[in-house]
């Protein structure tokens, strides 16, 4: 076992890890979080639209849409919406905690 070789490899890995870490600015983090939240809301909206479309097609007698397809789509959109509501609740709770902190 070559200890010097392992030590040198560990040293280069440590230097690579330090060089790859870039401090994020507050604006960058805020923009990234905003984009993530916006994408999540768009995804929920898309799921709800697909669910509504399938339900309408099923109600109109479209034979290519089964009841199980409609129920699965509705449950997916429901779960996505509930997750979004929970995220919103956590954000409101965190905001209230920040506002109640002494300065």
C-alpha cells in the first residue's frame, strides 16, 4: 500500500472540492429559489389541466379514456396540490418566526 500516493490523491481531491465551491450571493439564491417555486407551481397547474381534460373527455364519452386514467390523473393533481399547500404553509410559518425574532 502506497501511503504517499493516497495522501497525494486525497490532497488533490480536497483542493478540487475547495475550488468547486463558489459562494452564492443572496440574489442568486433568491432567484434560484424563485425559479424552483415557479416551476413547481407550473407543474401543479399542468397536472390539474391534464386531469380536467381527461375528466371532460371521459364525460363526453371518449372511449380512449378509462375511468382509471381519470382517477389516477385526479389523484396525481391532488397530491401535487396538497404538497404545494404544505410548502406554502411552511414558508408562512418560517416568515412568522423570522418576524418574531428579536433584533
